[in-house]
C-alpha cells in the first residue's frame, strides 16, 4: 500500500517516462485555445482489453502498449496482439535502442525481437530468476532500460538484468513505489523511507526527501540546468535541485493537478509538460506552471483515467486509458472547440468583441469569455437572450455589435439582442465607400442602414428589389452587383442613395442565364463571379459575361469555389464545398495553391456557409458543423523525416492465409495472388497516401491513394521488387522502401519435371511410331477386309436383286392367277346368274305353256316341273364350288370374316362374297334368287351386323378384309 497505510490501490498506479527530447524542429508552444485533435482508438478497433497500463515507442515510431490481454503494437495502420506465454496481463513495456521490446507481467518478463512483416518472437528472462519463492505472484509494473542493463520493477523488489544474469534489488525489507529515470540518474521511492537515488549499485537517500514523505512520487521530469520537477499524486509539483534539495513549486496549476490526482507525466517541448491524471484526463502546463491545455472526457478523451502516457517522434501525446488508447495532436496547427452535446449547433459566423467570442449558429447567438490566444481558454458558451433562430452574420460598427438574424437585424445591448430592423434574414453588410450608408442583403431584397459613427440605424428597404440578396459587391460609387444563387443583377443608386434601379441582370445573358451563382468577389482589384462551372467576369462595354479562363485554368479544381475569403492583399482562402485552399498571387499574377493546410477540416463545415475569421497574429477561426477550429499559420516547417513505409503483411488471396516467410522471401507458385499491406508510423488527422511500383510487373508508379494495401493477381514466376513510398497531406514524401521477393517456378517447370518431360517425349515418340506402324497395318487389314466386305455386299446385293426380281415375277404370276381366278369366279357367278335367269325364264314360260286345246297347264302338271326348277335354284353345289374357289383366291375370306363377325349366317357370307367381287344388286338378286329390293334389305342388315358407319362404303369395307 502506498499512502500512510500503503494502500493497495497504488499497485494500479503506473508512470510512463520518457527522457528529455529537445527537437529544435518543435519549438512553438501549444495552442491554448480550443482542444488539440484527439484520435480515439477503441478496443473494438485494436481488439484487445480495456486497460493499457504502459506505452512505449521504438526508434521507427511504432507504438507498443502493455494491455490487459498482451502486448499491443500499432504501426500506423494495423494493430497486432502478442500475448505472453502464460497469458497474463502485461503491466509494463519499454524499448531499447536496438529495437528490443521489453515486457513484464505476472510472474513473467522478457523481451521481444522483430521479424519480417510484423511478426515478433519472445525471449523469456524469467528463467534466470534464482529465488522463485514469491516470483509467480509478483507483477512487473515498470521497466527502465539503461545502456547495459534493464530494471524490471515490482513493488517488493527490482530485478536487474545485466550480462545475461538476473540479480534482485531490495530496500531492506521496505516496499517500493515506482522508479524514475532522469537523464543518467535513477531514483526509487521506498515506503516509508522516501526518495532514494541508485548510485554505485546502492540506494542512497535524497537529501531533501523528507518534504515528500507520504506524498507518493509519480514522475520526475527535467526542468532546467539545475532543477527537475517532481510530480506527486495529491500534492502537486515540487522542484529538486542538483544537490537533491527539494522545495514546493508554487504555481497556478497546482490546485487542479492536486485535485485530479497525478498518475504520470512527460516533458513535451518548448518548456511544456503533460501530466496524466486518475480523475481528470491530461493537463498540460508551461514552464511558468500555467495550464496550457486540459483534455478530458468532456472534450475528446474516451476516459478520464490516464494509466500511461508517451510522446512519439511527431510530438503527439499518446495516452493509455482505463478504457482505450487516444492520440493527442498537440503539435498540430489546428485546435478545436467541439460541441459534443449539440448545444450550439452549426457555426455560420463568428467574431471577437470586447473580450468575448460570439458564435452565430443555426440555433442562435452564443458567447463565451475570451482570454486571447496566449492564455488558456476554457470556453463555456451560453446563449445570448432573445437570439433564438439562425444568425447569418456578425459585424462591428463603432462600439456596437450588429447581428444579421433570421428574424431581422439586432444590436447587442447589455448582453441582450435589441431589434433595429424587422426585415428578415440579414445575410450580408456592405458599406458604401466614402459614405455613412451601409447596404444589407436579406431574404426580401436590399436594405439601407446609416452609421453616424455612434450607432447603426435602419433607413429603408429598396422597393425595386424584390428578390433575395445573398451577395453584394460595389462596382463604383453608385453601382452595385447583387445576387442570389439564381441570378446576379447590376443596380444603380441615385445620388442620394434612396432609389435603386436594376440596370442589367444575368438572365439577359445567354451564357450566364444557365449558371448557378455562388458569390461575387474582388480578386486583385477585379470583380469576379463564382459559378458552378468556374469564375466569370463581366465586360462593361459589350455588357456580356465570359469565363475568366486564365484564372480558372490556374485554379484547377478550385475554379468551382463557392466562396473566396481575403487574407491580405495578395492571398485568399478559396473554398470549394468545404475543401479549403490558400491561394497566393505573386507580382506576375502567378498562383501558388496550397490545399493541404486545412485538409483535416474537409466535410466538417456546412457547404455554402463556410466562414473563416482572422483573429490575430496569423490565427484564424473556422466555423464547423459542431463547433469551430483555430488554425495557426506559423510558417514553420517541422524538421520531421517521414519514415519509409514497411510491408506490414502478405496475404495469399487464394486461401486468405497470411504468408510468414522464413529467410528469403521465396513464394510458392500457388502464392501468386498476393495482397501486400503496407504501413508507416506517421500519425496525423490527415491520413497518409501511398504509391507503389512493382518492378517486373508494372511499367510506372501507381496513383497516390489512401488505401494501405494493393492486390496483385496472377503474378508470373520470377523475381520482383516492390517499391513503396508515402506522402503526407503537406506534401512531405518518404524515401522509397524496396522489398524483393521471388515466386518460384511451379513444380511442372522444375529440373526433375523437365527430365520427366524428356522421358515422356521420348516415350511419346516411340509410342507414336509404334502407334502409326500398328495403325498402318490395321489400315491395310481394314482396307482388305473392306474390299472383301464390299465384294460380299455386292454379291449379296446381286442375289437380293435377283431374289426381288424373282419375287416380283412370282407376284406378277400370282396376280395373274388371282386375276384369272377372279375372272373365273366372276364367270362362275355369271353362269349361276345365267342359270338362275334361265330357270326363271323357264318357269315363266311354263306358266304360259298351253295344251293342244289351248288351255294352260294345270298346277298339278306344273308342280313337278316347278319342283325341279326350285331344286335347281336351291342346289348349293355351285355355291360350294364358288366358296372354295373364293377362299383360295381371297385367303380364307369366309373363315376370317366368320371369326371376326360370328353372327353372320350363310346368306350373309354369300352377300359379302358377291359384294367383294363388286357385283351389282341386280346380279346379286339373281344369284340369291331374290328381288333387288331384297338385296337392299340384306345389305342394310349386313351393315348393322358388321357395325359399319353410314359414311363408309360396304364394298370398300369388305375389300379391306
């Protein structure tokens, strides 16, 4: 415990200390107004634990943090985590001149060495500890590196590593608090004995240590030749001379430092110091002990508890917090006032008036005390009464502050706004040269005010101007250009300045009528008109607009600037949609454009309402969406060398795996789809840009890009050199970093593969020869076989042809026989018809026959003859002969018909046969010995039995059977 009772809470106090680094390139003081830019690194970004107990920076500028989960490393682009072998919390980290990174945790300490592409290997020194009775439970809270030895400090002892051996340093049974390194001196605080100096391997009491009894020393820092600063936890700062005499340093900053509980501290530059506190963030003081800056959770830090603090090569402050890591850009030319809670809104205009700073915003007019730029300003803005609404412009006339407001024009009286004009929306004031008249552009047109050297009063609204006036510029004594985004107009005022007449409008010009105007400005005593397609000028003689081509060409992309703000006679701020450039005109009219000075402010302002207010001594106030920035144009170039970028990681795009080379960077042919990630330990609110050139693959340098990696796909085998360089937003360019690598030949191009190819080619030639030989033999065999087959086919074809001819002849014979048979059948049928007709005639003749007396024969006499005739009619022998012949000619026609239609009777079969022979009904009637009508009846019945539809011919149906 480290208070009167040595409270265990002090075990969690840690002090990160850096030796005095007086870089002559950083001699200016920190801007005391506003807050330096703070970059927050949340644990979700670095993907480790909340607490960061210690910070260290190596010679190349990489950041190391002792994190709850291991050693964190940040190379400016990528975070990496390296856990200890026993996975304990890392409490301390330090770096020596050779690049070794020392870490200490619970029961473990050692050092890390860097390997290629961000890899690190750990070397444990804990094994050298001889007495390990209590060591497993001890934590290394601080590491101090000297030229030939390293101190690993716990609260009970310090382990000294020298000549590859470990020896303990104890305080005769007393516990330690923290050691402190001051140049070549080393101090230890023993509890309760007080401060001791380690000299000649002994702890020697500091003569004036009694004044610090129970005050807990947390930092010792250089002050001047003969004195150093001692920072205590709750009792502020003390001074110690070279003889060890200690006295209280009575300074203005002591109360806030004492209340905030100092935890660590570092020397910055220019006689300025930063102290990390437990309760109130970071407090920066100057050599007079005055607070210069105070950064805490209210104005940028993630957390108020500063566990560790360090300074990088760019003089940025890094703080390890109880929850995260933050970077504070104290050496930047920009500082910020940020409205984190949305109290003031977007700043449209600003002014410093009677020791106060006023901000005109979309919410109203806000005011805070202003102590000047050389004193620390803890700004606390409050709203001016009666100012609710949009404040467009602020101007000072005499001793009055005038406010152009959404609801009219006001003046500040006793801290409140008092309306002097009810004309709404005062956008701009413009005095008429040589008079007491002031013109104002507003929502509804143009107003005139009169300033009598004491106060400003409203005079009139010009009735001839009916449209809004945002822009206003004097052409001559009685002529003004006025305008809005839609058009600009030239107006003339009468000698008394009471009447205004429109003399010309851009709507009358075919070129200007299509343009959107954004402002009217005076450049080098010439009026120019800012439009959406470049600056225009007006020819007073021909009354025409034309483009200012020479100016537009010289401005490049800034020809589309929507606002121009004068700095001095030959310098201007050009603003293009929140992008700001400083443009200088030399005596020959040449332009020098610097677009990097305020590049961190891009996209942080409201477009078309950007404002830059000169304050004093090259300081400018720039309104932002959420507050304002203060820019210091010091004209000093920092003597900082941008380190060349490094290859942070190689990734196989095909597999997504990280490539970890051993020795020379020789990659397998399957690793020819690469992502090369690069980084540079440069830390700024404006990101670095990178440019690469892959020799052997590219033919020129790539374009500058903020992307910190590049993909190369389908790289051929061979040797490559990738060259990378980095550039800051100010144009500072690093040296070229060259990395060589080789993509090995694929396996199919190796020497053993080539031997295999030779053997394969030889075998292939032999195979082809044998194949061709066998193919020729086969071809000859197939040709012979083909000839035999063709011969055989020809013979078979001839035989087949002969067979076809024989069959044809046979068929002809059969057809002739069939025809003959049909004729015979027809003849037989006709004979039967003839016989029946003859019998019928005979029957008829017998009926007419008379005896000798002339009488007809009696029926008795005729009966026998009729019986014979009837028997002759019914004699089936002719039919059976006919049926047999018919079946022979028509392939058993009756059997098939009977089988298909079993209900047919003999008479039906006879009718079917006669119909198949295509006999007429009369002939059939004779054959059947019935009437023609009877034949029709039988045909009808036969149709029914055969189921033939009415549209089907009966004879055709029977011919198909």
